C-alpha cells in the first residue's frame, strides 16, 4: 500500500519496541500522524527517529510518555494524540506483557493482578478515552493486541492467557456497542514473533523447538507481519470488518501451544509441577 492514511491521527501504545514500533512505522509510511507512547522516553525517542525516517505521504510521528494502567495518564496520552489533526481516528492498543510464569497453584497474587491490569485494564482505559474522540470524527478503528495464548492453551503462562482472552472479549463487546457510531473493534493474535522479549527463548532450546514443531510454516514471524495486518485494520480497506480476532502465527493455532515446562521446572521441581505444594 502507498498512502491512504493522510490526515488521520493514529495512536500506538507500547510503540517504542517490537510489534508496536512496526505498527507505528507502517501507519506513518502511509501518511498518518502517529503518536507512540510508552514508559521510557529514551526508547520512544530512538523509535521515533527510525519511524520518521521511513514516513511517507505526509506522515509524522510524535512521542508521549505514560502508563496505560493509570487513568489520568491515559487521558493525557489520548489528548496528545489528538493534537496533530484535532482528533483521533485509530488506536493500536499494543501495550501489554506477561510475567509470573508457573502453575496456577503457585501464582503470586500481586503479580497475577499486575499482568491483568497491564493487558485488560490498560486496553479498557484506552477504549474509554478514545471512543468519544473517534465518534466525533464520524468513526474509527480500534485494534486490541491479543495473542495466540488468548485461545490456545499455554501452560504456565499464568495471567497472560487470561488477559489476552479478556482483550478479545472486550473487542467483541465494543464492536457491538459502538458499531452504530461506525467505530470498529478487532483484535490480532500474534504467535511467536521475533521481538526483543522473545530473544529470551534460546534458539537451541526445547521450548523454541516446540514452537517450530507446532507451526505449519516452520518458522517464526516478524513484527512487520503483525504491522501489515494492523495497517489494514485501521484503514478504509477493512471498513466492513469488526468484532473479529485474526491469527498472525504461521498456522500455529492449528496445533498446540509451546512447552515452557523446561523453563519453569528447574526452579520448582517436578513434584510441584504436578500440582503439589513445595515440601
């Protein structure tokens, strides 16, 4: 695609690295006034330089620091994203993450809650404050970043699976609620994408092999693979698509989730992995 987003304002949360950075670059390349947000200014500044260099068709990029789990912060992020054009046309709610790996009977409650807040509450707050802006523009598009883990079992992923499933259900409900105002909601389900965070999975490990073995295309994805779909979903080309969840995983969802047991078992022991309490 070349162009198509001229004059439109797009917010990408978690836009400083990985998938978010690629989504922001794709939108700016096609003419959007992109705002990227995150918690680390230095990361955002570096990303903005790269995105600006590749921007085309009048596209631009600005940064704003903030925490999507903080309501006042989200209000400020949305306000900033409206500055370039006087409104907001699309949101890619990419900010999220996991943590606290282990069997459910060993989950730390505070960590479980933190991950849910980051994924579910963070996305909800972005919906809450972006919807009125998009309605005022006559419509818009909101993309929630889910995961293959939101619908294919990923043992030992704790709150991450629950949070991503929650995002998908939120997008479906929002699609129904705001369809009358021409605001569309969809979610993307990335599989293993070669981002900074996934570098923590050694390429010679049993866990990495389990990803490849369970992916029909026998490879891992790139951030641009997800960004291409996000760009489609925020543009007019997808005007009749809402309430969907689309996999970008090389077919991984056709089989089974990865095996992270080798990561967790050495610390807990096989007896605990079976559901017993530590002795």
